[in-house]
C-alpha cells in the first residue's frame, strides 16, 4: 500500500484576521511534482472541500486516489467554510448581516491560495478542479490568470439557468444559511429513479459523509451547519437573469467538463450551452456520466469522474 502524507495548512488571506485552510496529500516516495501533477481542488456553494474530496468511501477518498496515482493534491476551503475563518457576519444571527462570501471574494481567496502554492513549490502553473459553484470560482480565476493554470477540470459547474435555481430558496437572503445535514439525503437523491437510489449511494457512504461534514463547522448544532449565503445573491444577480459571472471564451487552457445525467442542480442542457463557449481552449472535452446526481463524486460511479480526470491530466500537450 502506497504511503500517503497529509498536512493541514493555514495561510493568511488578503483580509486581516481571516486565514484559509488548505489540505494537502501526496505520496511519501515522490518529492517533486511538475505543473501537470499539481492539483488544487475547489468546493461548491454549501459543502466544504473535505466533504466532497476527502471522505473515505469506496476505493478511497477522492484526494487519496489522486495522490496514490502520483499527484500532489491540495484542497482549499475559502473563508466561511471548513477550517477557514468565518467572516464576522457569520457569527451572529443570519438576519444580522448582509449575504456573506460573494463569489468575487471566493475568487480572491483562490487567487491567494494559488499564489501561495506556486511560490512555495517554485512552479509557474498548477491544475485546477472545481465543482458546482467551485466551477464558477475556478473558471473566473482561470479567465483572468491563464498563465498560472495548466489545466482546468469542471465538475457540474454552475451556469446560466432558465430563471430558477435549486440553490435559491426564495425570500430574503441573510448572512448565511442553516444547512440540515441529514435532511440533505432526500435532496441529494431526488433526481435519481427510486429503485436506483440505494444502488448509487451504497450503504454506509452517506453516514461517512455526515461525520465528515458535521466536523467541519465548530458551531454545528443538532446536525445543522452554517453555509455562507453570498452565492445565493450571486445566483439572483447573474445566473437566474441570464448573466454569466465570467466569460468562458477568455479561458485559454485545456478544459474538461464532467456531468452526470440525474443532476437537478445543473442540467445537461446547461452543460450543452456552456461547452461551446470554451472556444479558445487548446482542446476541450465533455463527458456525460450515466446514473449519477450532482453529488456523483460521492456516489458509486465516482470512479468514472476520477478516471476521466486522470486521463485528462496525463494527456500530453498537443
């Protein structure tokens, strides 16, 4: 069994008193990695990075599988998530502050993390993988900093919707949302046919996920964690009124788009609208995975996501 090293880093953000959590995993027998083998993972709008990429299920946590395959794997929690500092607006009641952690802020935090890693590792570029809202954050960052990105993989990335987003519950938007972890199971599996639900989410996997995500918020109470609501404001200001937060045309690095057929949060039609817009990428690929939801990276068919990412990252430059 390959020996993996893990460390949790805390780096300063561009804001006083706010630090960012970076989780790092690599094989102990490999000391140096080139840009093609250095990865930074970015989470979505609600779930911290460890609850997407570091839950030990199936063949192992997503980070572990990539690290065992010889990659240097980092995962970022932007402010307000996981081990990163919560902005002061998240410490009181939700009604006491404006929506916290807008997408623009998350892009700044990602930029801080990229610059930190490139300096620490003496590399010119690295690979980015973003999921859902993380697809917006990594996409917007790449559009502005093509020179620092080797390749970009997007898993079910947020895109312009038909005026309605599952992420937006309606009503007024407060500083943060209260996310009921156990209740999420039903929403998670909603798009899958009933007879397939126990198959795509094997026994014990949800419970493993619950234990990881509950540990991510120090203020967790009765199975409820806090999630910043700035992303909801951005859904209303951009995606639900037909506006993109960034221009995919400005991305000039190879792009991989991954999506699963039963995803209700980001539809196959949305992916069809997004894919052609990466027209300045040296090459682009879109893989549609059968029998999976928006959370496909935590389901039975997650191996297909991992295999596609490995293929994409290992492909030579043409």
